[in-house]
């Protein structure tokens, strides 16, 4: 998360709305450990990584849906057995659980 602070501060100063996704748990093999984080602005800028690239696109979509009011903050899960997770590239054999929320200043 510390890696994101400069970007988050720059975006906050510019008046951007920001969602943050954090790995909160993994089952089996996971690409990143709990605590890994990614920030997404309403305009689509991204900083950080929650999966080393394999599900980042799907996470950006989920974060934008939260910022657009299309879904609520909460846990999002990607696992090897999920068709969507396999389609976006999570082939490590494990399951990752992310908590995604809009930052509230």
C-alpha cells in the first residue's frame, strides 16, 4: 500500500475519486500475498498490482463499477475453478479474495 501513496495523494489533490483493491486472503497458490494493493481512479488511471497482471483488468472493471455506483464495496473472489478467472488469466491454481472500496476522505 505504501507504494501507492504518492499516486493516491496526487489524484486526491486533483479531485479524482479513487477505489482501492486489497488482497485480503488467498487459498492455495496465489500470485500476490495478502496486503497487495491497487488503486484505480474514476478516469481509469491505475497504480499497484494485486495479481502480478493476471486479473488486473477484471479488478479495474470491478473498481470502476464501484466508483460508478453500479455495485457496492465488498469482497470479490477469483479462483482457478471460476470460468471468469481462468478467462482473465488466473491459472496459478489458487483463489484470491480482494476487498474493493472507494476511498472516503
